[in-house]
C-alpha cells in the first residue's frame, strides 16, 4: 500500500488513525507520524457468502454458506490477540451477511484489536449506522458509474453502494475501493470527482491480481497503468483532505521516487515499501486457514483453530522466504537496484509462472532500475 497523498503532501486522514505505536526515530520527520511497527495486520475473509456476483472477485464468493461458527470465530480472535495483532480487516464474501458480525467486532475490541470493514456497501442501511461506529474505517468497493452494475452482476448495485457510502460517511471514516481493470480505467476521474463531492476521506486504487474470477486478460496494459498512476499523482498533489493510495503494486512507490527525486520518499520506502505479504500482512479464510495474503488461497500455512498464529507466523517456510525475498528474486526483479524496497508483488509473479520472477505489473522502464 502506497499513500501518494501522504508522501507528496502529508495528507493521511485514514492512515493516521490506523497507525499504532513504534520507535520510528529514523523515519524523516514529515513522515514519522504515519509509520508503524511490523506487527502484521490480518485480512479475514469471514464468510464465503455474497449478495453480488462480481466478475473479478478474488475469492469466488457466492450464495453458498461456508463460514465458521460465532464461537470458533471468537477462538480465532483470541488466538490473534495472543500475538498482539493490532488490526483485523473483516472481508469476505460480504461480511455484513453474517448476523454476528458486530458481535465479533465488539469481541475483537475487548481483546484490544481494531477492526476495519471491507464491503460492497449494498447492505448498509440506517438501521445499522450506529453499529458501524465499532469500525475504525469502512471501505466500500465502487467500479465506475457506468460499469459497476455489470461488474457486480446485479442491477442497482451502484446506487445501493453509494447510498450505503453516504450513510457510513456520516458516522465513521470511509473510503472508496477501486480495482483498476481494462474495462473501467476511464471511469477513474469520474469516481475521484464523486469522492471529492461526497467528502470521502480516502480513495484506494487496487491493482488487479489474477485470483479467483480475475485473470491477466482483465488487467490494463502497463502503458495505461502508468498513465493512471500519473493521474493519481497529480490528484494527490492537490493537497486536499482526501487521501489517495494505491495497493498491490510496490513499484508505485519506486516510480514516485524516480519522478520526484525526494530522498525522504526513498527513506520511507526502505522502511514501509515492498510487498507486505507474510511480512506485515496475513489472511485468514472462512475455514480459519492462514495464507500470506487474500490472493494466495492455494497456499495454506496452517489453521488458527489448531495452531497458534505466532507459531505459524514465525516458522512457516514461505513466510520466511518472503521476508528475505531479495535473496531469491530473478529476472528483472532480481536485477533491479530497488529490489530490497520493492521486490514486486510475489503472488502476481507466481500467477505469471515464477514465484521469484518478474512482476508483470511493473511499468517502470528497465533503464531506470539498473
């Protein structure tokens, strides 16, 4: 995750709230308040159920129930608390389809774990507005004014999501989650405009990761990707209240540094850049299995109903390799002078045929990386 606004103008409305304590004395002064220690956060796909039929869903969610009981979920929260996990991102499927979701968030809060909600927004109503206050942040997925309903497989989904976003924005910090694809990249400016008009504090652009229903053929080419990032940089430089971030492409941070030649940006990337999978991030699925991230469901490191999170986190062989990935990188990523602070997004490289090979979403000219 790269906060363009944070690095360019110091705007971090949501990142600032989600920060937790650490000794960050070596971070440049203007960026220090946004740093955080390396204790991982956890994405929890708490249910496989969903009320939509998204064509690019990484989890292949559907209407069939596949989820743990309330008591088993509380056991997992206890497990995470014993490892001092600071934050759970409740995702799915659609997490609001669980009747006990707010009970689980309250339980996590009692165990001193913050919670974030990742939702399609269509199930948010005035009836649950007060319950949303339990979350530190609510992220709602929007794909574009014109294409959203087609993407989501349900007519009226965009209207319902925007309505939910308005309700949530009255009671909690909110953000729009936009996945960049070949079908909707032209809709990005319109959504940015809508976000500003609604005074949404955060706008996250996710690079597509081939997983679940999504494939490489759905992605933009790298020329288009670079144009999109250039546009986002210009928007982030406006120094307005909305924070703009990109997610799941570590090369965005390196590209920003190469564009601005700001040593403070590079220093920050040395500490917080690169793929966080298995380093600052883990994913728990609806069966309690642990994975390096939410796109890596074909690799199971262990199960949190059977093992301690801390034991898996410390001893899993893939997690260990991801923390030293610069030793294993090959091809363009292996030859890159920024590999220690970027290293590509490993699961995307894996989907391209080689876990330690080149991440095909890198749009930086090779001459700039030698």
